[in-house]
C-alpha cells in the first residue's frame, strides 16, 4: 500500500512540475515578437499584403513597393544561384551583400516612414534601388 501511495505521489509531483514548465515555456522560450497569432503582419515577413493604416500613407506605400522590389531581386538571385549561372563565387558573395544591405535599408525606410520623415524615406529608397539594381545585374551575368 505504501508503494502505491508513493508512486501516485511521484506521478502527481512530476505532472505538476511538467505543467509549471509548460506554462512558463510560452513566456521564456519564445520571444513575444516572434509569436504570430493570426492578425496583422507577422514578424517573419510572411504577410506582405497591403500596408495597414499608416499615419504617412505615401511613404508607407513607397516603402512597401520597395520591399517588393527587394523580394523580386532575391528571387532573381535565387533562380540564378540554383541554376548555377552566376559568373563566380566572388560575384555571388557581392550579390548577397547588396541584397542584405537592401533589406537593412528597407527596415530603416520603414522606421523613417513611421516617423514621417519623407526626405529620409526617399533617400533610403534610392539607396535600396542601387543595391537591388546591382544585385539583379550581377545575377544576370552569365558564366563564361
């Protein structure tokens, strides 16, 4: 009888401990900004529909379009890389650098749009276009 009570108590303690861990796991293991609950744009960039209401719609729309342009440049690059048609490994690294810089600048442009800094948004978009143009040009350069 004592063995049965001890086993039952052990099972209860383990169960309660597991429940406590799982309730804390949501708080500590998954950063809040990475949790997607099905409304609004996801932090992972998967929901790139039209921008939501924005205080500066012209800037937000321009940044949104630029974001699509960067996505297109990435797609062109990926097709060339998967097809093995990029001229050299050095050029491939250069293209990737341009694309990463473009993504960084898009983020800065989004922040500037949020602040209403139209001039900075326009300047950042120009820089993004330079990087995407170089990436697309490099992606289309064929091996010899």
